[in-house]
């Protein structure tokens, strides 16, 4: 897969830059966890957050891509998606974080984020992605529910 670029470089304030670099560091620390541990860790991170709107997630994604050349790589989807989710969480929201496959050539494992029921800025059609599992937002009012993970 080729490099992933934002539509235009995102404006980043000094404080935004600190949050983005903190999220990138956190993503680097946890992206090597086993799928079960990563899913559990992100599920805990999602606790107390309201669902992110598409524009909020797109802004976070564009900012990550502006700051991190590594996250622009076609093979950096896991790190990129975790970093986007963590930036969103710092802002009090959570996207739906998903892991699955591209079900059309080139067949490959993939990780992405969703908001408002749509995949945020991925290069292929939404129908080409098949999720194995998702980590959903967990607002405090739904804290007693154990259905914060979705499987497909």
C-alpha cells in the first residue's frame, strides 16, 4: 500500500503538538501487544468517552499524519489507528477502533477508525473492509454494560 496523506497539512497548535506526540508515544508502546491485550487496553481507554463525530476523528487523523512521517506509511495502519484513537481520547471522545482485513486485492490485515457509522478517510470503499472486532465508545451511562466490544 502506498503512503497515506492528509488532504492538506493540518494546523497544529503547540498544545495539540504535545498531545499528538504523547499519543504517538503511547501508541508505540502498546501496538506490539497481543490482540487480546490490545483490545482490553483500548477498551479501558474508551471508558468514559462520548462517541466521536466524523469531523473530530478526521482532524485527529490529519494531525497524526501531519506530525508523523512513519504513520503515513501504508503498513503503519495499526500504529496510526491507535494514535488517532488516543488523540481523540485526550479530547474526551472515542472513535470506533477496528481491526480486520481488506477483503479485496491486495488482501491484507488492516486497522482503522470509524465515526458516525463510517470509516474515516481510508483509501478504499467501505465495503472492502471486514472487521474482526471493534472497540466502541463507552460513555459513563453505559458503564455497566459489557457490550463495548463488537465482533463481526
